[in-house]
């Protein structure tokens, strides 16, 4: 069946078909499959349409790097669906060492900037997610409130396979469980949330100047973060 076993384009027509409770992407009437041979049946028409658009855009050879929605669906079907609880627990664990909680102990200017930008997000998490996480100055581990972490854990476990697959990238790329929730709940524009995850790096750039390699890597991560947000939104269109 249509999938990743060939690099050359082998179809002429791409379509979407409702199947059961989901939607399948068809290439010349044959269903697309994941690398693990799982049928690509997705929960919303919007996801299926986005995948179909990616396949339709291929010219002579299939380039997975130009197909981020397809790759996300593959991860949801081949990985998250098989270990949902393990992935959820891994992401929930970020709450115990959340980026927004670990603050500099000097210089004073950086301490003030972190407080100005990060404290409102922690206040939002307390109000909206019922989870108060406390700032910690320095690098020594300090435990957060267990009940707050458990409430966050339950929220992560409640995500569907496709939601959790997108949420994985939001959390792992930013280093923050709270910023992941802020993204899916649209607390701020996604670009602003990404900037919040890079407060320390941007501070270093101001002091020492930009590093070209680091900027290239940061841009790659930014694109992936924004794409993960777009993917999550497709679950609710």
C-alpha cells in the first residue's frame, strides 16, 4: 500500500475519504500507511486535508522533511498510540524541573527580566491549571508541590494520541510543561511563547553577540515549535 517504501512519486491523485470515526488519505485510491504499516486514519478532516496537501505537493521524489503534518501523524499512530501513558508521564515530569521555575541568581538584570516575563505565566498556571509552581534561584533541585504536579499530570494524560504527539514537541522544545499548556490554551501568540523559552539565550546574545550556529539551531527549533502548535490546532478544527 501507499507509504514510505519508495522515494519516488508513484501516484497522480490525492484524496481524503471518511472511514469509520476518522479520515483516510488516499493516493490513487489506496490508503497511505505509516513506516510501521499502520493505516493513516486521523481524527479530523482538517488533519487529513493537511496530510493530503503535503503528499500532493511532492514532485518527483518523496521528501519527508517537507511533510511535517504527515510525520506528526506517523508519530501519533506508530509511537504515542502504543505508549500513551509512558509519553504522558515523561512530559508531565517536566513540571518538576520546569524552565520557568529555574532562575538565575545573578546578574540582577537577568533576575529581573526572568521575573517580569515568567512570573505572569506561573500566575496564569496557578489560576487556570490549578497548579502553583514556585521559582527557584540557582541550579539546586527543589521539589515542587506534589498535588500541583499531579493535577498537571492528569491534564497531560487526558490528551488524545494526536494531541499528545503535538504537545510532546511543544514541551520538549521549550523545556517547559507550563509553556506547552500556555501554547495549547493560546495564552499568548505562539511566537511570543517561543521567545519566553529563550530568555536566557537572548540575554547571552545581548552580552556576547550572536553565535551563527546557535542561531541556526534556534531557528530550526522555533519552526518545529510553531509547527507543533499548528498540528495541535488541527485536532480542533
